[in-house]
């Protein structure tokens, strides 16, 4: 790395186009079981993008997947309009897609029922987001939609898709891992420092999360050791809607750091700012979305996010105690 490089990381934006239907009994029933603020996503994203645009010390924004709520085509088109506004403010944006970004049968919420809306096929995503990373790729893995892109002189991005088979396996199969290894070798030959984004965490956020199948990639120990031994040291993940920094050192003595960032539209609604000071020193700060334009019943933005989170916990506990079928 020739000089310090700063960039932002935001993830799990889950944008929902409210014109599809985001109110009524069916919507409220859904929202009780989830801390994500779905109807509010547009206002929250606008507030976050304003903060990013105001900070001129970093021009790069990395987004590790779950860009929209549940694969609605209208949500993608609406989110892309917001990305175009951020791009016009001077930001270079690099995204990967994840499981919430494609769906054959998404719905909107109208009154006491759901209504079918147009979905998005997985193969449409690199085309839709061509201007936000895919079109700048030095290398592209056709099957998984992973790509490599330059961030700055001496720094490249490994944007890795880890959907796996979209069933039980999440991560990188042998063929995909072979491609990653080839790209890591090419980056080393160029003298590039490798920054990685990956939706599912590679490293569990806590010991108990190591027991939860959906909380990290499959075969996470082997995957972490393999990536570390390829020279990948710094990875940014999402999915878990929690703020953690974890590390693991391979038997060969190489260390991988996995920086998981919480959802932008749920508690604690955070933005990471990262500065690579040199090859061995990284500065990471976090900033919360403190306010956004929505009727929050007198609450601040931070109070509103906390209220949504606590409501979800209370509803889950009530269901466990009194309504097992609903739980």
C-alpha cells in the first residue's frame, strides 16, 4: 500500500419500495417478528447517504449484500436511484448481492393480506448493479458473481459471494475456492493489499454463534484458514445485524480479521469507517444513524431503533410462553 486509504462499510440495507404495500395488519404482524425497519428503509438510507456525502475524506463505499428486503424488482430499481444520488456526490460504490436480493415470489403488504409483486432473478443482479462494482471487475466468477476490482493503487477488492447452494451449504465450494486462490496469487504478484467483502461472516461473532448454522459460512474454520493462508487478512461481513470484530490465526501462523457490521436499518444502525494506515495498521470507527425523517412518535432515531429491537424480543418471549405455534 502506497498511502493511507479510507472507505465506508454499510450493509443489510434491505430497501423496500413502499409503493408495493408497507402498511396494514399483515405488515404489522410481520414487523413484530423482526427488528428491521422496512417501511422506514427509504428515510434511513437517505439519512445515511447524506452522512456519507458530507464526509469527503473517503470516496469508497463497500456494501456486503442484502441490498433490498426480499428481491422485489421495484425495490432494486428504487435502491439503484439512491445509489446514483450517492455516486453523483462523488462516491465510488462496490456491492455484492446476497440471498435477500433475488426471489421469484416476493410480496407487498396491503390491509390484512399480502399481494404478489414482481421478483428478481439472480442472474439479473450483475446487470442491474453494473455501475456499482461489477462493471469495474478485473476478474469475474460467472457462477457465483464474485469479482475482483481495484480500489486504489496497491489495493484491490475481493467481492465474494457465499450463497453456496442456497440450501444447506453457505460458503465456497472447491471450484470457487480454486478461483479465489488464483486471484489472490495474482493480487500478490501485483503487490496488492486485499480487502474482502463477504455477506455471511467467516468467523462466528461469539462462541454461541458458532453453534448457529445461519450465523457463519459452512466449514468456517477451514475457510478462514484457507483465506488467511492466501494472504487475505481483512474481511468485512454482514448478515448477523451485529457489530463484532473477530480474528483467527491459521496453523501456518496467518491471521484473518472478520469485521461484521450491523444492519443499516436495525439496531444499532451503524456505518463503519475504515482507514488502512499501512499493511499492519487499520483504524475502524463506527457511527450510528441518530436521526431520520419519519414519524417516530417523539423518539429519537436511536430510541426508535432500540424500541423496535426490544419489541421484537418481547414478542418472541411472549410467543414462546403463550403461543408456541406462532413462535
